[in-house]
C-alpha cells in the first residue's frame, strides 16, 4: 500500500507540473498578445506544436522548446530543484 501511495503521489506531482507548464505557456503567449500561430512562427515551429504544448495532458515538454518559447516571448526559463515537504534535507 505504501508503494502505491508513492506512485500515486508521483503521478499527481507529474500531472501538476504538466498543467503548470501548459498554463505558463498559454498565459505568457496571451499576455504577449500572440496567437498560437504567431508564437509558432517566432519559435520556428507549427501552431499544432504550440497547441500540444498548451495542452495539460501533454507530457513531452523539452527544456530546449521551453527556452525557444521563452526567448520568443522575451522571457527566460528558470529551472530549480525544490525540497519536497516532509523529507529530510541533505547537504
């Protein structure tokens, strides 16, 4: 049962990240006043790729593509390792 709980927590965390990344892309694109097609042109890809990246169920986000999108939107990507609540911290 404990291993199932760990697996469930992992799946929930993974889905939360996917939703967060999709929403960040969509929000930044909308704030910039761009359509998916316009952003795709700036990034050098297609509208369908942008639509896929903005889909919360998509699991193929790459750091390279996120950097390309950030650059097109005059932003930067910030990747961090954050402590998980309730876990011991190692030096």
